[in-house]
C-alpha cells in the first residue's frame, strides 16, 4: 500500500529547511517490466474514470482552461515565456535557462548559482592529439521562431568562425526551446551542424544540465525500484574522498540517516533503453521535476549504452553523447572537412504537483504516465525546425527474425525478444560504436516479429542480436527509407557463430556479467539503496577489492561440471593488489574433462566479453607458460565499467580455433591471463564461454 509522505526538519546555517522522505514500497520485484505493466494499467484506469481534461494532473484535480502562451522581456538580458502553468526565463542572447517558476516556487533552479550555471548545454571536445576542452554553449543571436497563443519557440544560435576563442568547438549550434499551451513544462532540442571544410576535431560529450534548488529537492527517482533521499552537496565536501573523485564516504551528512554511505554518481547510471524519465521531488510544496526522453533515436551507441541520469547537486542530465562505459571508441571524430548535421532531442522538462495532503508518490507515477504518452506522440508535430521530420516524412520497417543453429535445434528458432535496429551502414555489430547518425531500435516479440516505425529518411543497415545467442546479425543489403515508405523484409535468418557441438559452456549469452557471482560490498562502503538487492548489487562501490578477499593466495579455478558459475565465477577478472599500489596480473583456470580427442579435427573456443578495460586477455591450453599464447586480444577496452559500477560495457566476441594438439584425453586446463596490471580497475567481465567440438556431418 502507498503511504502518506512524512516531513522531517533539519537546520543548515541557522535556516530551517524542510526535509522529507516519501514512504512507499516499490511496485514489486519485477522492476521496469512490472513498471511498464503498471503504466498500461494506469492508462486504462485513466480512460475509464478520468476525463481527458484531468488526465495529466495527479489527484484528479480539474484544471482551469489553459491560458495562451505569452512572451515578454522580463529584465535586461532576459525573456520570459508564460503559459499559465509555468514561467520559463531565458537569458538573451545566450539561451540559458535561468529561471523556472512553478506552483508557488519562484525558481526551481539554484538561484545562488550564476545565471549561466543553472540550465545549460555543454560540450567536451579536443583537437586531435591534444587535451580535452570544455565549452558551455551560449548563443550570440536569438530570434522568435513561432509566437502564437498555442506555442512559442525560440532559437539561440552560435556560429563558429576561425577567429573564435580556442575553447569554442568548431560547430554551428542552434538551441531551441518550446513552451506550449497546457503543457506543464517546456521542450528543449539542439541542431548541431558542421558545414563542409571545418577543421578536424573529436567530440566526446554533448548534454543538457539542470541544477535545481538544493534546499528544495532532496528525493531522486530513476525507476520504480531506484528511488531515495539523496545527500546534500555539502555532504560530499565534508565526506571522505575514496579511490576517485566521484566516490565519497559520507562521514558527517546533514541528514544523519545517510552517515556511513557511499555517494557516487555512477551508481545511478542507466541503459539508454530504460533512461526515459528521471528526476527529483520537492516535499514542500510537493513538486516534481522530470527529464523525459521520448525517443532514443538521437543518442549514440545503441539501446544498451549506459549513461548518467540524476545525481547529487541536485542535478538532472540529458546525455546525448558521452564516452561513459565505452571509452573514446564511441566518441565522435570529424575528419576531412566532411559536412554533418544532427538534431539532439526534443526532450521534455516536465513539472507536476499535488496538494500537500495528497500522496507525493503519485508524482512519480504521473511522470511515468506522461513519459508513456510523450513516446506515443513521437515524433512531435510541433517542432518548427525543418531538420526535424514529422511522422509523415518518415518510414517503417517490419519483418521477422529467426535463428538457425543446427546444434541447438533442427528447426528454425524464433528470435525471441531480439534487439533489431537500423543504424548507419557498417560491419555487423558496428552500431554499438556508431555516433554520428540516428539509430532506431525495437524489441521483437516472442516469435521474432518486429516493427520499427518513425524512421528518418536515409540509408541504413539493419542489425540485430538475440539474447541467449552469441554474435551479431546484419541484413545483407542497404535499407533505404523514404518519406511514407513501409518496407517488409519478410523472414530473416540469423546463423550465429558455430563450429561444432557444445562440449561445455559457462554463463548466459546476454552481453552482461549479471549471472555471475557479485559479492556483497564492504559493510562500511555501502549504498543502502542497493542493500540486499541482488539485481543491483553490482552498483555497490569497491567490489573489485573483494576478489583478493575471496582469493587471497591464488586465482580462481573453475571446474566444469562441478562448480556453479552463479556462485563460483567472480563477475570480473581484475588485477591483484600486492602492496603500495603495485598490481599483478591474474590467471584464471577452467578445468574440464574430455573423453576423447579427435586428432584430425579442430575445436573452437567461443569467448564473449561483456566489458574490457585496458586489458590484454591471453588464452593458453594446458601450459600456462606457453609463448606466444594460443590467442591474445592485445590491449583493448576503455569502458571502465569495473570502477563505474557497470555490469557491462562494449561487447566483444572471439571465435578462437583450438588445434587438437592443444588438447588431451582426460583432464584439460584453459589458462585465462589478464596481462596488464597497472591499476585496480583494469580487467574483463565475461559474458559467455563455450568450447565446441569438431563439426558433425
């Protein structure tokens, strides 16, 4: 049952502040799937018992008829847009959001910050081979694109020239804001363009940042089962720094209930496919501030790319481009003066409220409902830029993906819940490193049927992968989308990498290490949000150090057919800390039996990696000193998922031929050595390992 939120109070600098914690239980252990079901139930309930005029308002309060949208010069250098529900103040010509007035709160943003440090766009970039630069995007020209009672859209443009400051990224950037009649919030999007001939650059991050009032917003919500009271910014200053700047142990927090916890923004990361609504709740008055992303088409690196959401500040982020959980491999590289243009967004900054006597948990439920409805109206028909095509200017692709693996079944298998998507042309699997174009993804049903709609016109490859199956699918031809087109690709057959029958396997091929053993964190270094939560235990701080606790004298040895990978396979092969920040390589062993070895035939080791950070994984059979090893990846990987509490980064698959001379009848041992050992965060996470025998006729 949902319970009434309660209010507590505490003092900061002699000023009384309201401090609150909503008291309700998560929807259940089903996480997002159950949450999605709840959204559908809520929509059905709303259709039955609510009128359309009250649909967006928690508590069912019937709103007054929406006022027309008004535009006015507020103060010198400021413009105010008011639709009767929210007042948004923008700086001119900069185009920063400097004020959001809503539900009696003069400014939801942190008024103590400088005006250009409240709601802004920024970019991290560099000249090739040079250190990174930080550029906060501020316009030099502004104009009103649309102004009527139903909508106001404003544009803030900055064009690059060779005489620009050395920190200004060589791009033409057009920031757009839209306020609509009856919408409790505003939309933001950006048009980034590089005309032909601009100098070479690398660009690693594009985002929008909102810094909220830290005396008002204390409760953060990312999903049904990831919600909590957050520390104050001062708590991080007074806390104990841990292994890297993002992680702090709270030693004297303003809220004493948080004492002894670890705060780290990477503990609140999320995959793109689930990163569609997150934000903050204020307790007095009850107000929600939410970042809603109705589509992932403009994000880079596909649906399972992880990124930041909200964290202590209070800060809410809209991440469009980043190298988090992937490294420079997914950073943008612009070379040869080739032209490029991309629209990031629109996203919705959504605000909601309830009367003080109502349950504040409904703010989160309402935000989810709003997110669902926004996704159903995508692509928006009201964005005025000609670079943002409407639904009728887009196309659709349908089909069915089947799997053929004769060593699993003599029949075709349905591509059950496959990920199927369109992205820029490339090699199979290249979508997870693609960053300049748009991507359009869909989860197939149980029978592998998929419908991908609202695809921008252009040329694409169709890619896919099936949970439970290794490797990447790629459709053989180019898929050309034209306005209004509907392309039926029919039945598509994916033949995953396969040499011969499975002799043994370790893990589940799902591109994560979540099925393996994730240890309990140190009791003194916990985030209580994830205490006793097996699903999110990998988000705890310092788990890499638990390896040496479990294997103090020798490395992991796994006996096939005896050991259980859920209990006996550590989730990450990390380095070993010897002393005084000196580290050693680790070698894991897989011990298995073979009744016979066919001397005239070959074997294959399928090795799928869920994450790699600055590692050289070497594979040897039955001789740990063999030089050179049978196989080595070379130094690869920059995803840093071990330190940043991810259970995966980029996906790597190696099909390693194993000559029969490497094997023997009876007991065999595979030695897996991670040879680079400079810091505690280097290592690999395995997805799946399978030894295949010789092909059968």
